[in-house]
């Protein structure tokens, strides 16, 4: 795994982005592509973005996505002159840029103001059951679940709702759950100026429940513990607060 430092992930795998070249993609068989969708092989903390990711402004992005989404629907054989369908390309484009993938843009990252921990509360603070609504980057369908985050103050605190907003920011991207978990933990460490943070995500992947293996009962758990949370007693205390300390079998 790469260190947590900022790394700009430019596409070095030769994928063409002009929409017409398929030279390198030909090397990936359909079977291999399906398998990669299941393996969650991304080991990078940073979301793979190109250096020119924000050269286009949001309104131009919406116009271009609208155009391309109309193309997808047309290829599927849908009649875009139908009243029910004709607004869909623009609706989807606006949803992608303004909502679903809003967290790609660092300009949308919530600002965090640190306050002095004037009550000298030096126990762990747990924010549990934070709604997670993300998007699987392998299938472009939702990941829906909950996050539990905790920290032990280093002398500073942030507003409680900022914890929710940090989770939401990184969720609003194409994601794999492992990376989402690490990105939230990393941001909490920076925002709170402490290594003592913990993050658990328990989420259902619609790519698992509504296609492929069609398993509607399973969920995926990921966790990141650092600093004092690597200590077994502290970790168990956190798990107790979020109701996950008992073995379920
Ligand atoms: Zn998926």
C-alpha cells in the first residue's frame, strides 16, 4: 500500500479517453472485467483522478454528460421523444455532477474549524449510524449503509455534524468501500490533528444485491483503526458503543 501522502494518480495504464480508441481495452476480456469488479483491487488511498479533472466547469460537465447519456439511451433503443424519457439525460447529468459525484471536487470538501476542548473531555467520542450513500466504481450502482466514526481528542474538537459531512463528502464519489473507509479516517486525522481515530462502514452493495450473485442479505464491513484505537481495549470499547462487540455466531 502506498503511504498516505498526497499522490496524483494520473492514468498510466494507457486507457484512452477520447471515446473512440479501444486498443488497450481489447486486452481486457469481459470475464476479466467482471472479475476485477469483484476483487476491489484498488490499493491507492487517493481516488484515481486525472490532473485535468476540474478544467471543465460544472455546467459544461452537465451539458456533456447529458449529451453522452442521451447517446447511451439511444443505443439501448429508447425513444427520447417520449415525454417520460426526454428529460432523463439532463436529470442524470445534473444528479451526477451536483449530487452523486459531488465529492470528487476538492472545492466541495467541508471546511472544519477546530475548537478548544474546553470541557477537557478526554474520552472517546463516537458518532454512530451515519448514513452512507456512495456509488460502486465498478458497476455505477449505489452502496448504501452506515458508518461509525470515533476519535479521542488531542485537545481540539470539531462540530459534530462535521463528522457526518466528512463521511458524506468522500461517499459522493465512485468508490470501493475499502478506499472510502481509509479516506474518511485520513481526513479525520487531519481535521482533528490526532492519530486516534476509528472508522467502521457496514454497507450493502447494489451490485451484489441486484445483479450478479443477487444476494440481498449480505453486507460488507470495513474498518480502519489507528493510534490508540489499535489498542485492543480501546477498540473493544468502541465496538461496544456501536453494538458490534459480540460475536454473532
Ligand atoms: Zn460493484
